């Protein structure tokens, strides 16, 4: 069982990497790209836990370490 | 004043800070490894610059779980001065001792050059020797020094006179995109200062500026 975790900047927080990549995409012809948000993708594997416990652990890991809640938001999926 | 310079794996301004503090009258300085847990004999703490834990995940985010940080937070809560420089500022923010966050510089570059600072408050042990509005020159060296916070936090630190340094207009102005040109802030109790510029790299005429000494002399209580 593992958690697939996505951490991105909150709306309203300037995302310098996202902005730079958006400009690069626009400059090579991707005119339809209006905005790009950068973030992190984290895979976390669990040993010997059920789904409910995995969800709880993923939530706690996001809150305590993986996301800085001042600037970032997170979501995750538990997959088998 | 006995001051501890905390050393994390990846700290790289620890020796600079140590060497400068050693030269300050009435300062007694020691290195303290991050695995230590006891800071009882110290009256002040300095968290130096560098790349603690390689800056993995977010700068300062892993260092906050080092054993020593429990004692650093305890010292801070008991009113002892804690100074975080550069990566040290990032560690203090991640630890919750200071508000806001330090994100990637506006231009995505690692910036290593002198900046101009304006002293915004002298109401702290770190700046009591300075004058309000006094300009200082010292270097920055960071990629994640772009200070940001929500409106409510910004209002609070502004109303409480907790913005200590802002980037001045000289030497290229605000280098990293920090909101309100913020270069350094205090906690509510005014005993914890985090700043991105490096006073320890501006403490010898050979390095082009001795402005950084004013902060260490203030802290030591020397006139």
C-alpha cells in the first residue's frame, strides 16, 4: 500500500518556477497555456498497515513535514 | 555572553560566525552539534547559514526535527536571543519560531552579492546599537530568500514594528522579490531574529564591510 502525495503552492502565492515555465511554453507556441503551477510528487510506501491507517499516516506526514502550510497545500491518494 | 553556534550537516557559515563572535568583546562562543540536546549553559543561540540536510524538501524543513531544535525552541520561549542567518532564518520559519515562509527567489537564481539594508527598528537586542533608518551593506547568498506571508501576518508584523531590516534601493534594490522588501523579522517577543543577509560576512575590512559587527556588538551588550 502506498500514498501518492501532491504538494503545490497555495493559490495567491507567487510560484516563480511555474511562471518561468509558463513563459517558456508560451514562447514556443503553447499560447493556450494560461498558467503553470509547480509542485512536488511524493510516493510513500507503507509496511503492514491497512487503508485507514495509511490515510491517517499520510495526512500526518503532510501536516508535519511534507507541506509548509503557510504557503503550500497538499492532497493524496492511497493506492494498493 | 555565552553563545552557541548550532552545526547541522550542511551548515557552511558556522566557522565564519564562530570566528567573528570570538573576536567580540564579552562573547564566549562554542559550536554545538545538532545531535546535542543541552543548551543550558548558553545565553544566546546562533543558527548559521548553509544548506542543512542539502535543503531537501524545503530549505530548513528537515533541520527543524534535529534533536537540538527542541532546546533551541525552549530557549527562544524562555526569552533568550536566537539569531538565524540565511538558512538559519529558514530553519526558524520552518520551526514556527518566526511567521511566514521563504520561497524561491523571484528570478529563480542563486544570488550571491552585497545588498543595501535599511534598519527599521532598534527595539531589539540585535539592533539596539543601530539607528533607525541606518543603512548597512552586507552580502546575501541564497536561492530561497523570497519572504512571503498572508495579509494578516504582514499587518501584524508591521503594526508590531517587527520588520527589522528591509532591502534599500541601492545596489540593485530588493534582490529576491520579498514582500514589503523584508530582509529580516522578529518574533512577537522580539528575542528571535531571522535575516537573509550575512552579517558574519561583513565583519572585517578585508571583506568590504564591517556593518555586520554592529549586530554582534549589540547582542553582546557592547557599546
